[in-house]
């Protein structure tokens, strides 16, 4: 299993439960895709609570959903890629 970070956000740990106290602490939540390492490439969404320190590290490697167009076969595809990725190999042609 490979975890691909798609977001790190601050949120209330007990969302859903009404909390009237003003000083509710927010915690970091790490959202990721859990990708199968076999050829199927299946993935599931997941989330976990992380420390603020780990959140800082994770934030640096958040993947973004980006659209690519292959000029060879005109296929448009959307996929998660690391930040600042401008090119990706087309899965259609090789
Ligand atoms: Zn292509």
C-alpha cells in the first residue's frame, strides 16, 4: 500500500458532536489515497489524525489532481501528481 497525500487540513476532532465550549482545539487531519501496489492501481480514500509536526512534513508533499492532455493520442486524463509536475507519461500510448 502506498499513501498519496492529497490534503492536510485543520479540523475539529469531534465534528458532528455539538460542542459549546469556545476553546475547542483543532487538530490536523491527513487525507490520502491508499493505492494498491499491484497492477490494478485501485485506491481508497482515507484519513488519519496527525501531529502538527507531521502535518508540516506532509504539507510539503501534497499531491494535486491535475489534467493532462497527450498530444500523441489526444487523450485527456486526470490524475494525482506531486506538486510542480507538468508532464506525465501517457497510459494510452507507449
Ligand atoms: Zn497518448
